[in-house]
C-alpha cells in the first residue's frame, strides 16, 4: 500500500478526555476514529489488525471443533424473560430500543440456547461447539479506557453444549489450551495468566485470562512459579486452601482481562427447555459452557503492554503491515516496493511528499515490526531496523527481501 | 466437513407466517435461524455463503481503489441533527435506544462525512473511496420477504469523496462496471439490469441494479436490447424522452433491487462542513457519492431466481460447499473424502446414519453444485451429478476429483 493513497493521516491533536494510552496512540496513528465516549470506528490500519486477530482466533477455535455462525444483534425480549434477565436490575448494561421492543445483544446465551432446541434432541447430537464474531452492545457508564471498555465491541463468543459435566469439563480444559495458543500468537503469551475468578451456581470458579499491565483495571494475586493467579474479588483463605496456594508466594499485580470462560451448567438450558434424550430415552437438560474474547480489547492490550514513548510496537502476527518502506527522496523506493510486492510481503510504502523527520516519526508511531529506509546516503543498500531495536543494519535489496519474508 | 458433525439439521416444519420462498428454503436447509419477524441468524452453511459473497465484493471494491474500514453501529444524534435527519419524520425506519440517546446505524453517510474532516483538507487528499461491511438496522414495518427485507442486515456501503462533479461522474461509471462484475460473479449477471430511479436535489436520477424475478417487490420497464430499465416510480414521458427510449420497446417486469448507487453531491458535506482547499486556496465542499449492496438480499435473490421444487441451486462461486459427497453405506465414501480434502476441494461429506431417500432429498435441498454418490451399486465408480442437471455420469475416483476441482 502506498502511503500517499492511504486516506488516513496521523494526528497531532486528540479528542478531549482521551486518557487511555491505547486510545491515544491508536487515534494519533489513524487506526481508530472516536465517534463518542466509548464508541470507536476502525480505520483501515486498525481494521487490518482487528482482522488478523479474528483470523488467529478463528483458526484456533476451528481446530478444537468450533462451528462458526452469525447471530442477530436485535434480540427478542421473550426469551430473556424466560431466564429472568430482561430487566435492567438483572443486567445493568442493557441497551434496548425505544419502548423496550428489542434488546441489543449484550451477550448471546439466551438466543443460542433457544436456537439449539432445533438441533439437539438426542445424545447423538452432542457435543456441539458453536461460535461467532459479533458485536456486543453494553451501556458502560465509565467508558474512559479506550478500546479496553467500550459501549460496542466485536466479541468472539463460543458456546459448548454437552451431555454431562464430565464432557463439559474435558472441553473446558481444551479451550484453556486454545486460549493460551491465541494469546501466544498475538504476542501476549508471556504476560498472560490463568486466573481464578467468581463462579456461579453451577461452578465454584470461572476462569479469566489476565495480562499483567500497570494500567489494567483488575487486581490479581499471582503465583508466578505455578503460573496461576487469583482475582482479588474472590481472594480469601478458603480459596487459597482450595487451590493449594501459599499466600507468601503471591504477588499483587495490575492486569487486563483478555478472556474469560464459564461453566454455565444448566442455568440456561433449564429455563429455555433445551433437553436431550439419553440412550434409555430419559430427558436431561443440556450442560453448557461459554467462552469469550473481546477482539478490540486484545488489540488495546497489545498496545498497552508493548508501546514505547514513540508509538506502538506490533508483533508480526497482527501488525497492520509487516514492513514499512520509507524513501527519503521521491522514487528511491519504487523498485524495492515492487520486489517486496512480488514476494507477497505486506508493505506500507511511504512515498509521500514529507520531511524525513515526519516520515520516521510516523513510522515509529504506526509501529510495523520492520522499517526499511532508502535515501541518497544508503546508496545501493537499505537501512533495515526492527521497531523494537535501537540498532540498524545495511543490507542489499535481496538480503532485505529475505529479511522481510 | 463431515455432515454427521455439522450441528444443523434440515427441518420439515417452518415458522408460521414464513411465506417467502428464500426464507422457506434457507430455513428448511438449516442456513438460517429465525429470531423474530424480519430478524435472522446465519447458521454455518448460510454464513459460508454470506462470507463468499463478502469476499467477492471486497475483491471488486478493492480493485477500484476502495479502502475498507468498520464504523460503529451506535451513532451520535448530534451529527444527524446537523443534516436534519434525526427525526422519525425524516427517516421512518430509525431504531433508537431508549430516551433517543443513540441511533442505530440505518446508514452511515453522516458519520463517515464527519470523520472525513480529519483526513480531507486539501485537493491533494482527494479522491477517497472508503467502504465497509457493517450491519444496518431498519425498523421495517412489513418484514415478510425473508432475507429480502429485514430489520437487520449486513451491507457493503461505499462512499466516494471527490473534488468536483466530473471526478464523481467518472468514479460513478467505474462503480457501475464493478457492480456488474459482482452480480456476474454471484450468478445474477444475466438477469440484472441497470435501472434509472429517482434522484435527489443533486442528480436527476440514481441507479438501481434490478434482477428480474416474479417474486420481486419492484416493478421496472425494461428495454432488453439496450439493457436499460426504468423504475416504475419515475416512469413518464419526460423520462423516456430524456433517455431516448421508445415506450413500445419496454416490457413491464417484476424485479428485486440488488444494488443502488447515488450521486450525493454536497448534500452531506455542506451541513457537516466537509470542505477542501483547491490549488488557489479557495474552499469548496467535497462532492460525494454512495454505493450500497445488501449481502443477505443478494443471497436471497440467488435463491429466488434459481431454486427448483426440490431446493436451492447454488452457483459454484458462492455455494457453501462445492461438492456434496454421499455414501449410501457406512464408510464407502471415506477414501474419496480424504482425496478430495487433499486436493483442497470444499466438500460436505454425508456420512450420517440416514436413509438413501433422506440423504438425496437433503442434498437437493442444500443445493451444492456437484453431487457425488457412492454405493454398493456404483462399485469402483462414482455417480457424478450436477445439481442443475437431470442426468448423471459414472466416473473413476481420479476423474471425479478432476471434475470437482
């Protein structure tokens, strides 16, 4: 992509009241546009990151047997009344249309449970793992954390339908592993920990995946050796004993919740009548689990934990472009750009009429993993610098292409 | 995909009041789930079709310079007040949240025009072509046409920003061609005609793309030789004269609008203050166009025009799977399935415990382009039948794979 044709520009001024680092950088670099407090649009560079995160999650969820669907955002009050969750008392972030005629999806447990009645009759129909990427709407009162807490966001939500608790437990463990793969692939693996959080009527605990980050809203107690954490909300002596953890091995840390998984049991299947028949023809409620990841929040977390004073630093796996080619004199980069394109390298080519200072500043802000610089000084060589490194090296065009693959 | 693991089933019973053929077939075949009147969820088979349509549109719009973004569904009443379109009088299908705090996107002209103020200052920043795939919400009073008219649907909406009318006109013609390519690729090309429809303050006409179909809601007058049609709504002597069309060459037809394009001129840029400076530093309002295609409507139209009494008939380009492999005895298809997978053929493999009659009926209903049948009767051969053909042929496994590529 030629940067001269990319319609977005980097910005110097920011919307007022934008205090979160992720939002500041993503807005400055032209990845996002702020529509209102807690509501953002994804501009081309930001959408590329979002789509790469989506593709990674899709691959991993497909690989554990997930089947993708796409449910409506408008929801029927009737099915929410059956689970007693239609009132604002039950769910305080409901967005509803005028006269409360429709709900806007804050989650999809109710509609997917209702839907499954058409597909589940017998034990032979189980298990089913169904997921989607769809927008969630939540009327968050405090939406000041950029993409970390928004009124509208795309979530990957996976729902499992099993015949019994054993099968649910087995799949739950499989999802844990798939989630860690996802966090590894987007570059958060090293700082992300399985965290015990509050359960529900069916299960003692739910599990969160918490990424250590000073700006995080959550507080966790981490046992780094055992790679286990406990959310402050549930932390007490009984829990410590239960998990066999010694209080002195724990360190209090700030963290961002990047994923959460729940054993729902029969909480939704019972009131919505989702039953199956076993081999003997006896009826049982289906045993469910739900597993969420907010894509924008993942993106924001990567920014929060990896950016430096000059801008963002994207891991290769989700960078908007792998390579940023910068020419300091008109036309100097044309040949290399063509060669990179021919080698299928994702390259942003700064061919703009702009000063060297502006180009280098923008490149650091946008944060592609590899910066290629051609100028009169570099001659036949290319100055190759990794975004997260202070040193650069001078390579021939062919070496540069090898380095960019 | 093994059909035994596909979680959806074909259905015999339909929701009450579902009269549209596209909805009946898509619901029966398990492509869709009906949430409420005019609100559908896409199940795995349906989502595959939707994603293929999306990919085709993305390719064609990228190829004419479109840059993809993703705008929010929640919209700020303030910017809609500036164009006098916030009231229900101005737009009668508005969905708004309680107390009218937010609008739900029925279209995105206002927010994208407001956004562009950050990116457009000079003539050098123009033209810009920006598009997205995003949900539109429209409170349709009569939602009885299945996917043809829904309260919630994914639209590809493209917006053009040009310096003057000439540039707009040139791009408008380019879009016309790209649209015909899209309709050709999804299998509607032969029956789809450019149709003159009502314009606005800026332009005498807008253009629709109308696909001939007996169940269509629109009435058009078609000159088949000239490949031009006129929407009944604007049909009169002056228009005929204007377009140089003779009334006796016209035939009245029913049709479905599968796309529409508008020259917006300065209708939005003026009230929202989207201005640019020309070479002499003089300010002008940006000249805009908007170009829409509803993805679900396209899908429904393909069903309406191509299905037969036994079910749907998908063109290869958007079929959920290219090949439906059916075994009439357990295990007979295993080897061929493996080979097809190794050859990267998209195959749905009916390995279910079900009767021959049920399997063949479901295959016709689902409507993949090619049906492969293996049974004790076919021996070493495979019975290969196209969905839109009455005859079949017997091929070896290798010949079958060649046929499936």
